[in-house]
């Protein structure tokens, strides 16, 4: 049985000098050949493995026949962000993990193929004409507000517009996309791709209002007072977590959130063309081993750091980052110091970061996350040389909306509490994505947005009670 086709990429020696996309996509011939590997299972487990339930066998069959337009139409029945998902979603842990072919050989490259048909549509010179084939906005149903234009909010807004609601999408920044624009680097997810996907959702009839900070410039109650009959909160996890060790407030220590936002959203990598400087030293330590940590490490290399080291308190087996992103980081020269935890960041004569004390760890029994718990090894302290530290150990839900609306019940750690339909403790208010779960994947947030949109539709179809 043939193996999964490998996608072409920029060579490591070249890509560390630029912010261009690393993965270069498939050719038509490669995509059709890969799609033809699908055996069209009668019980397609890949669909069950997809959080937004794309009819994967159907789109693969169309693709195998060369009907690229039909394939993207089939995907968009369930997923309004295919070019994004094809790039950043962990298919290897979802749809591809469930692929029958993967049990004895190599799973279908579903993510590669989703990206291919989405990119084909974006390149298609008939694309402008195809806008006439968009679902016609009905908008005779009630007004619904969607707060936050990240993956959850974009998905909820698109599905609600398709149901026929008059949807307004509120974004606190000047550009829509949430974590897709401020968190994920250009070399993994080009911002032009995000813009095209957002434009598609706007073309469905969604009204986008930027620079609106719900919880400050307006509130959930004010939205109801203005005539909105339901609200979806998808404001994400924008509150960075820190280690709580001495020296963490020194100049030269960044949260990954700040570091990546400066580079991605504020275009620091184009300084001085954009007036957003980022001071990066010669030796950068990135704490953590998730996708955000890999992104921060690879960005640091591209900004000119001579040495970048991932410091992680568990082993490689427990790393939460995608396997392909770990490999790419290694190819680019990122070093990995595992079973190690920082205990203090040292201040130099200039008042800035001058090194870090670390403690070696060993792994004990699994904890609540299912990963083996790191246990300090007494007397194993040592000093690591570095002049910049990026802390990428997770993010907490944005607290602004819960603080502005006391009727919303939250977890102790800040996540909004919802039921199985995405309903919060406040009637007519639904929530999903990182604001509920804490930082998770793009596709998981999209699944939550889709669930909430269906629940809002059910609620408004049955409810006649004014707010």
C-alpha cells in the first residue's frame, strides 16, 4: 500500500532566513493520487474523528475525480475555514488518527488535501464569479451577537448566518482572526489566507465590527438592550501564564503571547518598516513544549538569535506540540533541553536577563493530564546561559467579560461554565473555545462554535421570551 505523499517544504537553511510559509502545498497530480488512496469505508471513522464532522470520504472522492470545486463545496458544508484548518489543525490526532489505512500503514493526508482544495479555490481566477454561489443571506431572523473573531467566533458566525440570522461579529482588535492573526506565525499560517477566509464569512452576510472590547466599551446586557436575542462568547484565552519564579519580571523576559503578538500582528519582523521593535538576544530560552513554544522558538531564530533552546520539564514523549512542528524546529537548529525546569532568572549588571538556574527532573506516575508527573532531582541545579526568556507554558481565559457580567458562572481558573449545548448560566448567552476550555486547538474551538450555533438556532426557534 502506498505511503502518504510528502508535501514539499522550504529547505531549513533557507527558511530560517525568512517568514515565508514553510510548507509549499501539493501539486494537482499529488493531490489526486493521494485522494485515490481512500478506500471509501462504509463506516468512515475519519468523519467521527473530525470535530466539525466534514464528510471526508465524499470530498476525497470528488478530489480524486479532479472535481476540485465540488470538493471544496463539500468541505464548506461543514467547515468555513478550510485553508486555515488544512494548515494548523492536528489531523494526526483526529481524522487521520481514525483512518483505517493508518492501522496497517499510512493514513490518508486529509489535512494536506483540505489545504489543497482550499488553496485551489483561492487561486482560481473564477473565484470572483463564484461568489454568486454563496448561500444567500436571509437575515429575516433575530439579531445575534458573536464576541471574538477567533476560530470559535468565526465558525459560530458563519453557521448562524447560514441559518438566516442577522449576525454581528465583534472583535477587540483592528483585524479579525483572533489567535489566527496574533498568535500563529506567518510561516505557518499566512495572514493573507486568514483574510480570505474572513472575507468569505463576511460574504455570508456577517457584519464585522472591529475595535469593540465587549466587557469595557460595551457589555452583554447592553447588547441585549440593543435588540440582540442571543450572544455567543468566543473571546479566547489571552491571559498568559507565568512560572512564579524570581527574575520573571526582568527586561528580556516575554510571555509568548506578547512576543508572538508583537511579531505576528504588529509586524515586528518587518521593523523598521513597522514601528514595533522586539529586542532579541543571542541566546534565547523558550520555556514549554507546546505549539506556541515551537512557534516562539522558530520566530526567535528568524529574528536573528544565534542559539534558541526549548526548556521542558518532561520528556519528548509528553511534548504537546504537533510532531511535525517539533521536527521542523529541530531541522532549523532549535535545541531541546528536556527533563529540566527553571527555578530562577538571573539579573546582569545592566539589569537585564543574564542567565537562568535550572533543576533537573525525573518522571513519576501520570497526573490528571495523563502525562507522567515531573519530579525534581534534589541537588541537580545548574546554570544555563541566556539573555532572553520566552515563557510559553499556557494561557488562561480572558477575564474581561466574566468580570463585567456577574451572572456568568466561571471555573476557579477562569473558564466560563457551559452545559452540553454550550449554554452559560445566563439565558441566551452561549460560549465556546478557549474561553471555556483554556488554550486548545483551532479545530476544537471551531467544533465548539458550531455546537453553539446549532444550540442558539434551537433556542431562538423555540423561545419567544424577550430580554
